C-alpha cells in the first residue's frame, strides 16, 4: 500500500505524517499501559497521555521514597542487631505480607503470641519475629469480630507445626529438645465471648468431613465455612438494593416454610406489585427504573438480579418432583375408591365422556424456589391427583 501511494510524489507528505502518527500512537499506548495496567484496553484508550505520564512520574517518586525508607529501616535493624547480639531481620523476609495473610497464617502468629515457650504474651517480640505491625496485630487479638475467625485454627495447632512457620532468623533461638512439640495453647476465656456468627473450618470438627462442614454452613444461618484462603482484603462491593433483596428472600423463605414454595413468575409479580406500582406524584425508585418494572414485562435485568440474589442466598429453582413411596394401606385405599365409584354409578342413567378441550385449563408452574440440596420438591396444594403424595 505504501509503495502504491508513493508512486504519486504528492502523497509523500501524507504517508510520512501517517507513519509519524502510528509511531506516536504506539508510544502513547505503551505509556497508558505502564500507568494503568489494571484497566482494559478500551478504558485506557480514553485516558489523556499527559495524565498517564504524570502518574508514571508519581509512581517513580513513590518507589524511590520506598527504597529510601527500606534502606533506612535495614540500617537501623543492622545497628540494633550489633547491640542486641541478634541476627538482623529483614522486614520483607516473610513470604506473606500481613495484609494478604490468610486467617490460618495469622493464627500461626497468634499461636506464637499465646504459647508460653514462644511469645509468652509479648506482642512486641511476636511482631518483630513475623514482620507484622504492632497496631495490626493488636486488632487481631482485641476486636471481638476477629475472635471466631482464628479460634477454630488455634484449637488444633501444635508447637511442631508453628515452628515450621517461624522465620529462620528466630527459629534457632529455641531448643527443640526442651520443648513439647505436641503442646498447644490455652485460649483465655475473654476471647471466647458469645457472638451471633459462627465460623467452622475443615479441621475444627475432626469427626465431620469437609463436604459436610460446607453443607452445614450453607444450610445454617449465621454459620460460615472459613477456608484456608480467606483474607480480609478484596471482600467485594457492598450489596446493592438491600431493601428489595430482604423482601425477596423473606417472601421465598415464608413460602417455603408454609409448604407451598414460590415460583419464579410469582417472584416477578410480587416484586412488581411491591416496588413497581407508584403513587401519583411519587418519584420512581432506582430499582424500578433499572429493572423496568412498569414496562409491562419481565426485563432481562430483573431476571438476572433475581437469579443472582437467590444463588447468593443458597436458593435454587427446581422442577417439581414427588415421592416414590407406596402407601402401606394401598389395598384399603383401592377398595374404598372402587366402592365409591360403584355407589356413584348405581344412580347414573346417562354417562357422558368429555374431552379435556371442554374444561377450563389453567397453566400451573412446575418449578419452585427451594433451598439448595433439597432432594424432593413439591407443594402441599393438591392440584393434580395423579401427581402422587409428597
């Protein structure tokens, strides 16, 4: 294409300008990528190059300041090691930084703090050994909301497993022969304060399998299964439309407990009746406008929102099923039914066979919203005698 355009000498200036523009665009793309690597290509394309260059310069300044601070801290620890006769501890020697450590890793630090042969309730020594900020560690052992998160791990830890996680610079300070490697820690009573939320782990109940623990946490209110990878960072954004979510889950739960589970279409209708119909002069809510409740149909946004809220609360949409159990008194039931048929036909003079076309037919939902894991799904409302008995 370039050779074809250069056949005409008048196009040389235009071709040169296009090459310069292409080169500059590639440079700008690289600058935006270096400044905002977490954004997508489409999002980066709308960012001003000057702003991207300013951010790169700011990042370089922060990095330089961080290097200066790290070198100052390392020099200070080196001087302290000469005075205290302890090997210097590199602040970045730990493999996991305190703000990305899981609660299992944090339980190791708390175990070290409680054990009389290790930290012996000395927070300063514990924080120095694991490179944790003193204020951060104080929150772990002082906030009541954190107690249920590390107590299940602490109850089944032993000294032998904790010593493997102690940094090598401090591991040599302990005489293994004098320590009871199978010993644990006694958690003070003040850390076992009652709480409305319970946490269970794979090791908190040795007689229960991991799968049963997960199932128990899903089916029980106020119980959460705590995995070894749970962190306090990256919790995600807060729940949107909390009032509508509470109404939805309350309706589903009440219907399930009454024995007549609610269907998906009933959920749509109740949401429209509750939040879609507005009074004269009243402003339309954000939920109503986003979900298009007054448009006369079920919008994809509403269907997706309902599905996600149900899945998040461990509810699922299931096909109706019936029990396969045969009644023990089936003979008596059959004799009673046959006797009823004979009695009705004794006084009958005319018998008309009518097809179902002549009967008013009302469609009925065969899908219900039930708790996840339910084996049999059905309703206590008898609508079809041939369906069987639940």
